C-alpha cells in the first residue's frame, strides 16, 4: 500500500515547514503546522488513505517523548498491518532511540531486535547500520 500522493506531498511539505519553524524557535508557527499534520492523520485514520508514514512523521515532531513513543507505536501497528518492512524498521528504530533516552533499555532493545529482523528485507544500508550499532551499544550497557 503506497501513501496517497496528495497526502505524501502535504506531509512532506509540513515536515519541511516544521523543521524550519523549529530551527527559528517559532513556537506559534510550529504549533499551527503540527496541528495541521495531526489533522491529516486523524482525518485519514481508518480510511484507505491511512498510512504509517503520516503517523511516523507526526511522532517525529511530537515533543513529549512518551507521546512520541505512543505515536510511533500507532505508526508501527499500521506498518505491520500492511507489511511495510521499510516503515517497520525506521519506526521501530526511532521509537527505540527515544526509549533509550528515557532509560527504557529493555523496550528499546526489543524494538531494535524487531527492527533488525524487518530491516533484512530493506535496501537502506545506513539504517541497517544505525539499528545494529544502537542495538550493540544498548546490549553492552545492559550487561554492565
């Protein structure tokens, strides 16, 4: 299942604008754009236009780590439902990075192990290496 082109362009454009607002510490613009992105996600939820990429992007810009992790979890479930290995890998990796930041090492390791499995079917060598490196690092930490 591919993401709807119109939605992809809107999500991509919003993500660029969100990055720019964040880089300029423009809180009002950031919040308005975030609300727009969230509306796209909720408006399409449960329809044939629902796609993990929009939810992953929303989670990427969610400031509270626990809320972001919940967003990634939702995106991951949608990626699993359509068996999108690329999305499953990147979402689980992003979620694991936040879990590691919060000290949730066991949960992060589990997500990285899942990401490593799903990444066997993707071409992104850089993502594969990042997954591997973080997994090894967290496993070393948890053993000490």
